């Protein structure tokens, strides 16, 4: 007991949850550095993606298989293939090569084309030719239906110079012509109803270059070097004796002032099945 060299035994317990303040500070700095790096990478990625990249333009011409370099219209069929109308035949592009369609191969009725329209339901390309009438080419069956003027058939197309094709709100077609007004084509009966200055004297000109049904009650007609019209379809199944006259909006572009002017006229388009106001 009196030994001076005796050293008492002391037990020291360490708490494993206790963390050195120095280590805590280092971990906090590391976490901040990670966050800053992540934010920096995101910012760089966003700036790179938003930077305008130079656009690549590939030229497709007769060297790649087009029938002509004079392309007048383009459409896309329901399978995604592109079709090109030209002054020298019809072309289909499958993403790799062109397939050409000519009059001498009986694929179209004329090589000089104005407009093409791909049917959204049927495998048909509707083709407006300059002098060969209206064509309906079935690309699955490889068959061609040609609609041309026939004096012996009053419900045939009124002329063979077709300028444009547009789907109507009821699933049929509107056809514009360069010399004889425009047509309504009933696909089921395969008959044409004529709208020109003989049947509709209020029409400003029979030289029509474009036509569009907005499926909202309006039909727009673009004349050659004249005003364009807006027609409003009305009720169906009215007889010719029951027709009424309602305003028709006309538009003309004033080249001098650059302003669009509206002209109001009182005129009406009508037919047995479909009354155009």
C-alpha cells in the first residue's frame, strides 16, 4: 500500500459516434465541391446543347436519281415515304434512292405535273397534271386511275389542266383548274361537280391556282393574278330553288401599300348535295 510506484488502472470509454470537428469540416467541403462540379457540368451541357449548330443541307438532284431538278410539289404518304412532283415525271424517295414514274411507263397520264396529294387513308397518290387530267396512283397495287374530260360525260372533269388538289371536310376532294374554275370530286360516285363562271357568274375568274378547305366551314380559292376568295359551306340537301344569297369575303393584295384589302360581294355556290355559301 505504501508503494510509490503503484499506478492506479483507469478505464477510458470512447464513444464511437463522436466525430472529430476537423473531419466534419473536410466532409462538408467535399460535399460542396461535388455539388459545384455537378452544377458546372450541367451548365456546360445546357450551353453546348443550346448553342446554334451549323445546319447540314444535302442536295438531291438528277445526279441522285431525280427525274428533274424542277420540283413543283412534295407530299408524304401514310407509310412515311416522300413523293416529288416535277416538270418531268413523278418521284418516290425511300430514304436511299429515287423511283421514277413517267407517262411512257403508264404510271402517270402526263409528265408535266402541278400538285400531288397523298391520301391519308388509302395507298393512293392524287396527281394534278398540267394537261393530262387528274390521276390516282395506287402504289400498293401499282395501278393508275385517270380522270379526263369527256364531252359525252357531263360529270367528267371539266378540263384536263389541273392546278391543285385539296381534301374536303367530308372526305372528298376539291380540284382547281387553270382555265375552268374548280371542281368538287365525289370519290364514291367518281363524278365531278363544276363551279365556274357559267354556273356561278359571281366568280371573279376561272383561272385558279390554289384551293384549300380549312375544315372549319371555309373554302379558300387562289386566283391567278386576281383576288382570292373565301367561301363558307352551308347546309346540305337544299334544292336549287331553295338557294339563298349570302356575303362572300374576297381578298386582294395591294402591291403598292403591302396591305390586305377586303372586298365584300354577295354571291353563292350551291350544289344538290352540298350548299356552298
